[in-house]
C-alpha cells in the first residue's frame, strides 16, 4: 500500500470549495485502485487567518508541513482583507522559495467540450516550463531618493545553475511527449540576461540530440500562442516570461478555471506544491458554481509527480469525457454545479476500473 501525506491548504474564496472537491476525486481513485491511500491534513492558512493572527501562516508553518509528500493549494488572495503582495509573499511565494520549488509547469490543451477563445485551436497540447526561483522576480533592488527624483531599481538574477536546471527539466519532459522544446527569449532587447539564456539553451541542447529545438522572442511567441498554438510542445521560459505565457495558455483553453499548475522541488528535500491557476473569485463564493476542473487537473499533475502517471492520464481522460458530455460550470458555458461536475468525474472513474 502506497501512502501519500498531503497538506491541504484551501486558502481563500473558492479554494475552500474546489480543494475538497478534488480531494474527493483523489479519495475515489484510491478506493477504486486499492493499492494507494491519501492522508489529507487541512490547514486554515489564508487571508482570514491573517486578519486573526497578523500573518498568513504560523511562524513554524514551514516546519509543520516540510515532511509532507505534497502541498495541495486552492487559492490565495482577498484584496478586501489583505493586500496581494502581503498574502502572496506570506504564503504562496514563501512555499516556492523556502521549499526550493524551482520549477513551475503548466499544461494547456484543447479540452473537448470547452470552447477555446481562438477560432481554430487545432487540438493544441503544450506545456510551459517556467524557472520559478530567480530571474525577473528576484528580491534584489531597492529605492533611492524621494519625490520627482525617486528611483526604483529591480535587478534580474540569472544563474547558470538555475537556468540549466529548468532547461534540462523541459528537455526531459519533451522526451516523453512530442520531442520539441521552444526557448522563450528576448535577446534582441534585453542586453545581458537573455543572450546568457540563449547561450545556456544552446549548451544544454547538445545533450539532447533527439529533441528538436527553436528559439522565439517573447513578443512573437505570445502572438503564436494565439495564431498557431498547435506548433508547440514544451516551452521553457524565465520566471516572468513563463508566468505570462502560462496565463495566456489558460486563456486560449477557454478559462483559467480549467488550468492546473505544479511547483516542483527537484532535490527531494521538501514537498512540491500543486495549485490551479485561477484566483479566489470572491464574487462566486458559496454559490456552488466554482469550476473544480483546474483543481482536479492539478491533482493529475500530483499523481504524475508521485510516479502514478497511468492514473494521472486516466484522470485527465475522464475530465475530458466529462466536458465532452457538456457537464460544465457556468464560467465555460454550462449550467452545472461544482458538486455535479465533481460527481460526474468520480462516476466516470468508477466506470473505467
């Protein structure tokens, strides 16, 4: 019996609805399979927790969950209670940095039954692999002077170690897929970091002779996501470029409500974290209409991470069968509830075993 200890952090808003829904799907998979078990522990860390305690999590929060096998996160943020830069840096980004979750990846594909925002999506199926620890989102910089002379300085940090690491992850992922990696760059406009990025990409490519490669400037690449997304397999990008491209990938799928994400610790010291792309959606809290697919697809990424790729593929197939049958929440043109979509997926899993 394989046992996985999962730290559930529903967080804010609809996270409190979709995390339990996805946990029920995982429990159903475990019950049906019979050879694995998920042990969920829920933590109430959120903006509401901040209002009561003055922090997004306890001082020893990282210590509390560092030995779990994974973190299953719902949504973080409630601007009515806590400024976003406090809620994100106090919880989500704290996990990413302190638990060395140096890789972020987000798949985007045509889901049958979900109307894409582009006219002819041509069954695109791509993954954006994003460097998750440095780059443009470094904390290096500051402000000097005041008033009209005030200057803000933000330094981007690109290490060879971090850059090569994310690129090798992308190549290994592409080796299991369509064997193509695209590098997102801007070396014609960013003088130091992007030529460096290009050089490392060229160096790493030499170790993967069976993988085709190309390099695209980020502005053209963003346009190709809209006009020709089917040309892509795996895209590797810096922290900022990957962030933008992965949200664009969610948009062309039809809704951020269906988009999953994984934050991967590659050295095995700490848990990886799995979260949907959508936000906390305070306008629909408590209405039972939140789209659970993003969180459930995120569960698929967690299964893959645990080495249960066959179960992960089955779950994604059942998700797509559900959308193809028109069992959809209102955000993607349906009339079904969170509970109904979740139950349909569970019943679909039972029918496949």
